[in-house]
């Protein structure tokens, strides 16, 4: 694809990501470029269709947490569930990680109390067990609440929960630290009371992360206030270290607990962060223009006219060079370069390839016919050396090599990974060739020239056409879902600066996966040759043009097969040969190469040993344990559906 369309697709993607991201921060509605304004969170006035009239949380230093919600529902028939979700594992069993354990629910009369734990299992705690399937479909994981099939009438409803929290705790010689996030996504709370019961005087300092009145009445610390919809409600506490003997959590040693806590809670200069917030917003908007200027300065090519299709080789080059430089990214080849090289060596009688006979499993046998190293280049010599090292009696057998890899995998699972890693690195050099010396012969680099961070990204940019820019829609949808998911999971993205940093990262993803040559400049006449190879690939990809210009010389067919494989379309050439009844034995070798080798390389990745004790699957959790607003353990809050 011509680079004009590539840069248009990239700039459009970066621009759309930036605009969508800024929309989610509320920038356009709040006047983000007005330096006198302050970033604000969306809020809903107390007194909508439903809200919490009174919320009270009683925290005891043994980890017991009692919550009481007094709901006010103003419209009948609207809601059937009052619930309290968490963003950490909610369970009724013992698991080896920080968690919240549900001990009891006191629901409104006539409702069904339930829990849907972190595994997605639903348990009915009272009432009609037939409602389990309906609750299963409606409730989220890590949710407790009550269900009324006939829906709630307008009025007041009180529901209480009894939890045991097993939070992450930090400590040093002087302090223990707990950051408890009681809510971050919830309906409005008109009145909030947080009571911290401290009969032994272990509480040293309290930092509420929503402005609240704090006072001590006897043995109880009381924090009072209110909380708008989705407003962070969090309390950070410094204790005496003795609390570790009372609260069964997951402690870890952290030096200078007090300094870290105080620093995280000191309000920084509003003007500095406000200015930084504005600068990030401006950078997000102008980033597409910056990228275009870099492209104009270092990457723009002369306009070249080449045929749409080309039925002959643009240049006689080694197949691996064509795969490395002219197919995909300039700085990294793919497995087709290896397959095309094997096929080329076979056609040059350097190696012999045949199927295994008389065995239940099918495979390939490769024999080096004689020493041809004097006529082979450096990469071809590496391929031949690989075949020799893994040969038995002078024959490389894919079946025996697969058995060898299986044995190495079993050894690696027991901790002996050295040999498997060596084979993996050996195959990586052949299957994902990186040869900057060769690549630099064809391309001048720019400040943004890089090896792509994502290899073969499913033609995300390279295959886009101007008329198909809508192909970027799945990526944009993924971006939106990702933002909403992270916000739901962690509840920290109300920070405008953090959010804008994430937007810039997302904007750079198309740059990371763009072809390296896009921001570099081809040397000499190699840009024309690049386009000619694209035209040759288009010719081999289109059966109609192959049929129209079908050669009678079988040697040309063999040439097409080799270079079609190098360009990633060997299967299309083989299919065309079959339809046109062109019979050469090499076509079977080409079509079967990926079948026999394709599964071997991925299996050489050393196995990753993961903890088997967590009992978790699916999406992750924010277990808290951080300092400052938004870094606490917990999350969620009172809700209704």
C-alpha cells in the first residue's frame, strides 16, 4: 500500500483516539482550554429517582466492617435489585489473597438476599432459591445485595451488610497503614457517617479522601459528610504497628510509611497541575500534526508511478531479503522468509525434501545434498547449520524434532529451561530474522524509525485503504471499552492528568505498529522497487491476472511459488497452479512447509510458571495497598438496578 494512504490512516487513527479520549474526560463540556477553569468530575444532584438517604460504615480494628444503606426510591416499578459491589474479590471462603468476606446481609422484608462471588457463583442467603438463575444473569461478580422480582415500590428501604475485610497492609517500625476505599462508583449519598472504633487508641492519623468533618467521640472516630454520584469515598489511616496483631490482612514492609502517606495526601500546587493538564490536552490535539511534520521531514517519498500489477520479478534477490525488506516491516522478517529460503534451497538442489513414508504421523525429511556453502549467503548458511545441528544420520526429520522439543518442554516445566531457551533463540533468529545491516542498505532512518513493537499486526495499518478507514472502528471501540473497563475496575481515571497520559499512550499505539519505513526514507530507487514488489504481490494474489498472464515455462511458476511464499501468499500461488493444472512437485513442499514447521517454533517458548493458589480467572482486580486518594482497597458502593 502506498505510504500516502498509510500516513492518512495513521494520522486519522491518532486524531480520532485523541478526540474520543478528550470527550471522555469532559474536556469539551468544561472548556479545557480556559486556564481559569478547573477540571471537574461529573455530578448528579441529590434527589433523583433513587439515592441513599443515609450511609453508615462502622470499621473495627479486627477487620469487621458493618455498612448500612437507607435507600429512597421515588418511582415505583423501576428497580428490582439494591446491591453493593466490590472491586476486590468478594467471597465466603478462604483464598490466599486480599479479599472481602461476606458474613451476613440484613435485607428489607420481602426481598431475597444474595451474593455473587469473585468466581461468579451465586448463593441465595434467604428466600426463594428459584431466583438464582435470574440473579446470575443480572448481578456482577463481587456483588452482594437483595432482589425483589416484582420490583420495589416507592419508599424507604434499609439494607445492612456485615463484612470481614482482609486488606493489604503496609508497615514499618513506627506505623501500620490501611487505605480503605468504601466507594467510587455509586448513587448519591445524602448523608455519610464513617465510624472507626478504636478502643485501644491505635489510630494515629486519619486522611479522608473526600472532604469530611473528622472528630473523636470517646473511643470512636467519626467522619461525616456527603458523597455525590461516583465520588471517591475513601479513608486512609495510620495505626500503631500493634494493629497487625488484630487485623488479619496481608502485611508488607514499606519504609517511611508516614512520609509516604503525608506526601500523598498533601495538596500540590493547583496551578502547576492545572497547567500540566492543559498542556497535555493541547499536546493530544496537536500530536497528529506533529507526526505529519515528522513524516514530511524524514519520511515523505517522491511520487512514483508503477503498474497496479506486475507479472515478473522486479529484481533478482534472495527470498529472505524480499521477505525482510519488501514484505511487511523493513527491520523484521517473518516465518515466510524461512519457508521461502528452504524452498529456494530445494529448487537449487542444495537440500532434498521428501515426506516421511510408512509412519502414522506425517512429516518432512530434509537432507543436505552436498556442501554448497560457497554459493550460499549468511542467512542460508544459518539455515543449513540449523538443519545439520538437529539432524540424525544426516537427515532432519520434523517428527523427531517435534519429539525433541516435547522432551525439552517437559524438562522446562521442571525448571530446566536452558536447552529449550537455546533452541527457541536459534529458531527465532531464523523465523523472525532481524538484520539491521541489510535493512539499513535500503532505508534511511528518522527519529521515529523503529522496529515495530508489535510484529505482524494483522495488517492494521498496511492493508488499510482510504475507502476502508472504517476498518479502524474495532480499534476505536476497543479503546472506548478499555477506558470504561479500567475506570470500572480501578476507579482512578477521574484524575485528568492520568487520563490524558493514557490517551497519549493509546495515540502512540498506531505509531508503534506502523511500518518502520513510514517515518524513514528509502535510499536510491528502492521505494520504486518496494512498490513494484507490492504490484507483483497483487498480481500473484489475483487469480484472474494469473490466469491472464499464465506462463508456459514451469521455471517461472517455480519462481512465482518461491517469491509468493516470501511475500506471504504462497498458498494463493499454489491454489492457482492447482486450478490451472500446473503440476510440479515443489507445490506440495511449499504448501506443507507451514503445516510441519508452523507449530514447532511457538512450542519452544519456555513455559511461564504462575501461582496456582489464587483461585482467580478472568479480569484482574485493583487490590489497593497504595497511598493517597484513589489508591485504596475496596471500591464499588451502593447501587440499584
